[in-house]
C-alpha cells in the first residue's frame, strides 16, 4: 500500500505496509475509500534477509554502504553490451 485508504479482503492496510495473501481462492477484494495508489507484486519468498535504503536493496547494511559508495564514486555505469 502506497497511499490512500484501502482495505484488502476487508482488513485495512496502512500506507507503506504490505498485505500478504495466501493461496486460498482465485480472487481478492481490494476497496479504496479515497484516492489511492497500490503496488501489486507476486513472488516466492527468497528466504534471505533484505535490507533496503533508497533505491538500493541488498542483504546487509554493510552491502548497502558499499553500494552507496560505489554509486557516489561513479562505478555504476551503463550495462556492458550483450
């Protein structure tokens, strides 16, 4: 849930929270009582820790620090040609 007043399956979901769904059934009811922005995604659990900061997502705080330092040093360039 990004913004607005939304309930998923009848349960309210606060902004910046995740509503995890189970595999029961083939539909889910999402209701908004105000203008809302909802981000939908689907994936299997990765079974690892996740640490996020800004646009960076890694497994540890130390990896985030290294990614920020690499970005600030200009080491994030365009991908190599295929």
